C-alpha cells in the first residue's frame, strides 16, 4: 500500500499548501486571530452538525460494501436505461475535446481541486463570528452523503468507462488516482454524482456568502464547474449522474437552511451572551 501513502501524502501536501494560501488571502489575518481565541467555543456550538456529518461518514465507510451487495441483488438496474437515454454523449466529449493538457488539468482538479474545494469552506466559515453558516454547510454535506448513500443502495448502475462508452482518462494520467478513488467509492456509485453534488453545494454556499468572502465566490464557481466537467471528461459519470448531483446539491442546501434556521439560528447569540445575575428590577 506504499502507493496509497504516496498519493495521500501528495494530496495532503498540495491541499495543505493551498489552504494556507487561501486562509491568508481570502479569510485574512484579522479573522484568523479571532478564530484562534474563539476556536473551542465555535466548535462546541457546531457540535451537533459535526456529529451528524461524522455519523453519516462512518456509516458510509462501514456499510458501503454491504449496501452495494444489496444494490446489486435487489436494486434498480439502470445502466441500460441511462445509456438508452444519453447514448454516447460522454464519449463525444472525450473524442471532441480530449488533449494531454486537459487530461492533466481535469485529473488534478478531480483529486486535488476537489479536496481543497470541500475543505476550505469549513475553515472559512469557522472563521466567521457566528457559526450559523458553518453548521448549514456541515448539515448540507451530511444530507448529500446520506441521501446519496440511500440512492446508491436503490440504484445499481455502471459508469460510461465500464461500458466502453468512454476511456478512463484518470487511469491514463495516473493509475494511482483511480486506485485512490476506488478505496473511497464503489464502481457502481455513479447516480447521482457526489463529486458534482458536493462541489455544487460549495458553490451555492459561496454565492450565498459572497458578502463575507467576495474573493472566494469566483474561485469556488471555477473549481466546482471544473469538477463537474471533469467527472464526464474523465469518463467517470454520465450527464444524467451530473444532473442528479446538481438536484441533490440544491436540495441538500435547501434542507440545511431549513433545519438550521428552525433549530439553531439563535444558538450563537445565546451561547455568546454572558450570564447576567438577576437584579430586583428583573422581577
């Protein structure tokens, strides 16, 4: 498994460097200083959302293989239907646009860019005085993974690379990248595309919080769009998977806003306010 250590080390190095640069230029020293003094309190106020996301991730990691067996035996077999509807669209994308330079770009985006895209908002929203946006993001991530895992169990479908509709360009560029993604996802986890749903989730939050982080919005839109295109360019997902991922993202963001506003919208202010001793005038 030395390849795994090497790839993970490379991802950690590049993404870590990008996070440091983005923290300094987008978040800014002032907010980072405030975060250092209030980190524990902000994490504590976000504990329920963190726990929800952690629970979903653990359930996904532990139960993914077993749920795929259930999907293979009793799930809806939709590979043929997807191909009948979509045909050779992904193959056409590769035949029309594939170049060595684009393959390098989209492979890097699919691995490095995606990891940065998902991790930076956590740091950025943690640096805001109120944790409302952070909790919404974490809950939206949780909804993406939970709903996606449920659909993966109900739907059994292979991607275009498995039907020879398209070439797996990620293997062509770096076979270790494909081996890394196979450690995280099953080959039949194609509908919906979680790469798409999570990337669009981040982009949606970036637009909604553009007043707090105006410089982050165009970067998030660029990276998320690149990830969405990469899923098809590299032969991993169908266009239908991408459309499903976009719908899942928007639904998850909507649910997260409803959940946090209904239950936790005023938690920051209540937790932050000092306890004032009662006086006779209060009675």
